[in-house]
């Protein structure tokens, strides 16, 4: 506005007056300074032309705001390192961070494959796979930590300068930090926490009783608890990239490819959840059959780490292998019967992953119409989520293609 540019011009006049005073002799400067009338509008913190009031120095006032080209010159002159939110560095980082976010969304569901079963009716934990996934996840967490550090050094546009012109950038560290802390810092902190690694290597070893049952519940909760914030984080990040370049909206094929990635990612997540629920359903059948056998059967027998002569005798006398099959009417497996027919829970990791991914893609494409559920509420709710999610993703895919084709 006119008032804003008048204030900037007035500040320049003050700087010129200070330079003129500093070139004069001390006696002349003090004499001229005493002749200056006191104007409270020109009083600034630490200003030499206003000794009545201690104020801010002109250096601090000049460095509190800057335009984009001024910000680059300040960094080259040895000043504080700040980044323009509309600059090339931030735009490049947003693309790198978006790639890291998509990779993280792909890696996190793989933790759901850590539990499996063996032929002797017990549940095992894949420690080698857990170690590999923990290393990959820790490397991706570095990008989330770097993103938080970068946000503390990214300037923001002053709200008072957005009415006219391109706007000034606020480069005061305190204001940048307070603005970030009061907005999205805590959300970014939750997404950056190494929660699955902490659960696997700290929480799970502390579990002694009912470890096989609690392990899957805690791991599933930790993955879903952090997966949703990480999923929501990519949408504002994508919006920033689109506003900067428009690369995702100018081309219909680019928009379709991006939505196709989200479609494949949803299939990947649904397949991993279906596998975990299959293991839980199989363990539930074992426990129900164990209750019928009386005190001879104990729940800790279902942990593969429990090896004893009592378990060997129980396994030879037990009829769980006959009861807990999809062909037997003792237990209703519903949509998870397919996993038992193909012995998916005892297969290798690559086999179970690709089949589960195919299962998720198949049922997401047909909106879950071929799913024959049992009467369990959790299973029915999972089938409903598959149908609704498939419908929403298909509508977004068609809608974005139509919008991008408009002239």
C-alpha cells in the first residue's frame, strides 16, 4: 500500500541522515542533533536521532524484512541463512521430500508382514526382515527431520504486505520459529518419530505374557497411528508444487499417473492389512480350539519361541490342524479363507507380498463386490472400507482427468 512504501522511504531518509551525522565532527553532530525537533513518529528502537527513547537499531529493523532478491544478497554477504518459500531451493526440496514421503508410505505397510505362521501351528516373528525395514525406515526418517529443520529457516510473507505487490519476506528467526511452532510443527514432529522401530526393538521385547497377541495389536496401532498423518502430509506438499509450477495439472497424463500411484498405494495398504487380519483370524481359531481341549493346551504354545516337551506332546495329540481349516465348519474365516487355502501365512515374503498386493488391487478395482464376508463386525467394516475407498479413488481419477482437459 501507499502507507507501506511511505514508511520504507522514510526509513531510507533516516539512514541517510545517520550517515551524514556520522561524517560530521562530534561537536557539530551534537549541535545539529540538539536542533532537531523531537518527532515521536520517527522514534525507533536504538535510533541515534531519538535519544529520549531506547529503541531497536536500524540494522535490526532493516534485516527484519526483505524481498526475494535482497534475501539472496544478504546470504551472499555473510548474513543469516534463510530460504525464500517461493525460491528454487524450497521448490527442489519439496520435490525431494515428496518422493521420500511416497517411499515412506510404501515402506510402512511392509511392517505388517513381520508376523507369520509355521507348519507346527505357531506364530513367528521375522527378525531379519524387521532389521532391514528398520534401517530403510530410519533413512527415510532423516528426510522428515531435515524438513523440520528447513522449516525453521524458511521465511514467510508478511501478512501486511500481501494486499499489493509481491510481498515482503519476514526473516527474523524468532518470528519464523514462533509461527512454525504455532502451526504445523507438532504435526510434522509426529510424522518424523521412529515409532515402528521403537515398538519393534523396545516395546515388543518387554512383552512377556501373551506376546504373540499383543505384538500384532501394538504394531498395527503404531503403523496406522503414524501412517495417517504421513498420508495427509503429501496433499499440502503436492499443492505447493502445483502452485509453483503447475506441472501436475497442465498435463492430463501427469495427473492420471499421480492418481494411479495413489491407487496402487491403497492396494498395497489393503493387501498388507488383509494379510495381518488373516494371521489374527488363524490365531483366533487356534485359541478357540485350545479352549475346547482344556488345561492340556496353553496359549503360549502358539509362540514359536516356546519349545518344550509339553508342546511337542500337545501338538501330537491336538486336533487343531483338523478344526482350523476353511473346509471345516468349526470356524468361519470369511474373506480370509483364501489366505489359508494357498497357505499364504507360511510362504516366503516375496510370494505373500505380491499375492496380497494383487488381492488388494483386485478387490479395490471391483469395489469389494466379490468379497464373501462372515458375521464378524470387524471383517464387514473392512469390506466396507474397501468398497468406499475404491469408489472414491476411481471418482478422483476420472474427475482430475476431466478438469485437466478443460481449456
